């Protein structure tokens, strides 16, 4: 059973890294120091799907970590 959790953790970690890296760049600390006059907009289409999938993958990863600790 431990091997199943390890496989789930590795796959979800790789997919989570890919989902984070594919998100839109340029939304960092630049606006905190006066460097960006960006307009607030809602997420649509692929951007919204990518955002939701990042949340789902992080929850899946955390759940598999907790489950592997409990069923050790």
C-alpha cells in the first residue's frame, strides 16, 4: 500500500510543478513596488482550468501524504 501512495505522490508532484510553471508570468512582486498598472480581470478559459487543476493537484498531493503517514 505504501508503494501506491509513493506513486501517487510522485505523479501528482510532477503534474503540480508543471501546472504551476504553466501559469501566467508577471504577477509577482512588481506591482507591490509600483511597477505595474495592471487591471483586475477574471480568469477565463484555459487560465481558469489551469488554476483549478493546480488547487486539485495540491489537495491530492497533501491527501496522499497524510494517507501515507496514517497507514504506515
